[in-house]
C-alpha cells in the first residue's frame, strides 16, 4: 500500500497563540493537545541534545484536507525563523488553495500575514494561469496562497484543499 501524508509539522515560539491563529486563519479544529513533555532526543531527530522538552497540538483543516502538528520546543531552543529563506533546503513553504485569492490575501493580511508581494498571475509556461502570493505567518512560517486553473489543480471548482 502506498504511503500518504499524515501531517505537516511546524515549530512555533508560542503554541497557544499559534493554535488560536491557525484555527482562525484556516478554519482548523484542534484534534489533540499535548502538555509539556520530555522526550528522548533521537525520536524527534535531535540526537546529541542533552534534553528535549516540547508541547504540541494537532490541527485539522475543516473538510479533513490537511493536518498540522504545531510544536513549541522549550529545550533546545530553535533558531529564529527569519534567518530561513524559501530556497533553503528542506520544506520551503506550505501552500493553501484559494477560490478567491484576492479576498484571502486581504483576510490573511488582517490576521497578521506579512506578504512578500501582491497576488501575481503566471502568464507563460506550464503554470500559466496560476495566481500566487507568498508571505510569512506571525510565527515565521512561509505560506503561499494559490489559485490554480482546473486543469492543473486536479480538483473541480469550489473544492479548495491545501496543496
């Protein structure tokens, strides 16, 4: 049986604020919350660290299209997200499909997304017709909102899902 994506993990500096923000911004529901927990460093890919303490929450977008696991690390402290660039190796961004990209751009801006530019339509090549905008959520994670032509999205109109 092929594997499927279960969730995307995002590290934040304040779990309570991040949960509140993601619930409001993306109409997510809290699936579970974890109290501060000490974990063996190797199970979270932090071998060599003397102590790992974190807490988390799993959020599910309405409709079950995607799940986000938010973690706040108390030890060790992570690097500031503002030093990471979209082109750095590893996950570059999280994209959300939008039926009305301009309305979502304004709504998310009002919730604190710092946009890198206004929605931009790609006019040539394979992705011609895609409208996209990149920005940063209040916790430093790079977000994209996009509107795909039906022939590229694999979905029918009105069936938005995280992409």
